[in-house]
């Protein structure tokens, strides 16, 4: 009963986060700094699961207008999804670069996990859709990522192959 109450609490928290019209503070920030903070928070979990982090961050700052807390949540959700897709270890690639021609900052988070079946890719950003079994997830993580990315004027592209892993590429306008 305790486990189910905790799960219900997580669903309610996710719903509130998903629907909240909180005050967002858009400032000019360096996306690399946001990524570095998230990687620092998640490194211990990666070590415990035998996941090798391969971070290739842009040597130059990637300035974008955004809310640091929301962007951290966005990157955290993607990294935790990648970690959970590699229960027996693997590689997590986190890449940031600037596309000067299109005036965009590109962030890629790629794992060598079990991947997502092609028939579910069309629904992956739908609220409450999950590929995880047994109440492990609420199905709000990727829909929150999608909303945050769109609210920051960005785009998101997810590609996946079963048995090979998943790649999520976000791009944001640079300032």
C-alpha cells in the first residue's frame, strides 16, 4: 500500500508540474553550464549502473534565453530515461554544439540502451504514455521535456532502434 501511495504521489506531482503555469524567468544563460550541473547531479547514479559518460560539450558558451530550472528538469528527465534504458551499463553521450548557420544551440543525449519500438515512437511525447511496465513511470517525463523545449522556442527530435539505443536532439535559438 505504501508503494502505491508513493506512486500516486509521484503521478500527482508530475501532473502539477505538467500543468503548472508558474512564473518562468527567462534569462540569457549558457546551456553548457546547465548541462554540467545536471551531469554533476547524475554522475553517481551512472557509476553505480556501470554507465560510461562521454561528454563532448562545445568549447564556446552556448547562450540561449531560458529558465535554468526548467532546462535542468528537461535534461534531467532525458538523462534519467537514458540511465533506466541501460540497467546493465552502457554509454551515455552528451553532446552540445552550435549551429551558426541556423543560429541554434544543439544538445544531443544518446544512449546505448534497449531502444524504443518503432510502433510506439509516434506516442512517445503523449502525456501518460510509457513503455515501462508495472507502474514504474507516470508517462509524463517526455511530455514535460517536449513542453519545456517548445516553450523555449526549441525543437526536439527522437530517434531509436531496438537493441541499439535512443538519441534525443534538442535545438534552441541562440542569443
